[in-house]
């Protein structure tokens, strides 16, 4: 599986603190190796058939879709903001 980022994800990523970017870099390796890793706390987003969320830490999340041969990273940022428009 490969990882593709939306323009919204790229924009969001630039806006999060550098410390969170560093945490995300570690989490995305775990995600790529094992999407079910417990520290990611992956779960389906309620009300959205094909959208999922994963934790970076207790405050920051990223959202994604699972496609046949790639993961589409949609948004990244504070939990409340990201889940308003996943």
C-alpha cells in the first residue's frame, strides 16, 4: 500500500506545530507497518462510511480513507477541528 495526501492534508500539516509533525512522522511509520497498532487508536468516523481517524496524541488526529492500493490522508490537526470536516 502506498500513501497519498490531499491538498487539504498538506496545508494542515504545514500549520501544525513542529513537535506534532515529529510525532506524526513516527506514527505514520507505525501506520504503514501495521494500521491496527494500538497506539494509533484507529476507528471509523461516525456518519462517514469510508472515513477513518487515527491518533497522533490525545489532542491531534489525522483522517484517512482506505482504497484498493493506497491510503488517502485527508486531514491532520486538533481533534475537534479535523472531525468537523474529516
